């Protein structure tokens, strides 16, 4: 495990000595902590957080009106910037809605994230808003997804509802709210 961590942070330096913001470097001066490792392109959202948060770019009342389902709680996955928002309703085991807006270092990574969420062989083409492209799926028993990319940014919305138009509306509002 330590070897894997050393490989992951090789560029930042690795040693078995104490690290952190107060560890002394070679000159005796404090070192800054290595930057956090970005989650993989297809990283699942962390659903374990407390459900008392507020999404910084989507208001719960708007989500309720758009999806037609009561929001009983909201949690955030702060590994992402902006944080991914998870909206909960009466089904405690599964979220009613998840929203992830993520900018990647490359266009190819954004496309890969959308393809992981909405594989091209099992979804319909999504073309909206203008300039965005990706996939959408909806139907009985499986909920829906609307995932689009533009440049190096991906917006991925999953919903418990069968209609992908609701997931699309959430994606479009997220794009507007974040000025993507």
C-alpha cells in the first residue's frame, strides 16, 4: 500500500518520514501537503454523507418542482469541484437524483466520463443545450440518465424517474447555474 501511495505521489516526492503541512523539508522549511488525487473518470458518487447539506448550484425546491418528487435530504460528494449533489426522497437506500458537473484535464476524459454514465451502445443521443453532446436513457424499472460533455467538462445526471426529460432539465439548469 505504501509503495502504491509513493507511486501515486511520486511527482510530489515520497518518503517514510512524517509528512503534512508542518513537516520539515530538506532546508528545514515547512512543506505543503501534496495536492489531492482527482477521482477516476468513472468514480461512483459517495452516498454516505449526511443528508442535511445544500447544493450550491441547485435549490431543493426547484428540484422538487422539476422532478415532481419531494426532497427529504441533500448530501454532497466534496471530492469534486463543484461538489456533486445527491438529492434524496422517501426511498432511503437510493437517491432520487444525482448531479455531477466536472471539468477534466482533457476533452477525452470528459467524453470517457459521459460514456461511462451513458454508454453509446445502450443510450440515445443527447444534444442539448447547444454545443453539448452525450447520451440519454429512460424507461421502466431503471430510472434515467442524461450525460453530456462540452470541451473538457461533463455534466452527468441520474434520476429515479423513468423520464429522461427530467434529468435533462436538471442538467440544463446545472449548466446555466454554473455558467458552463
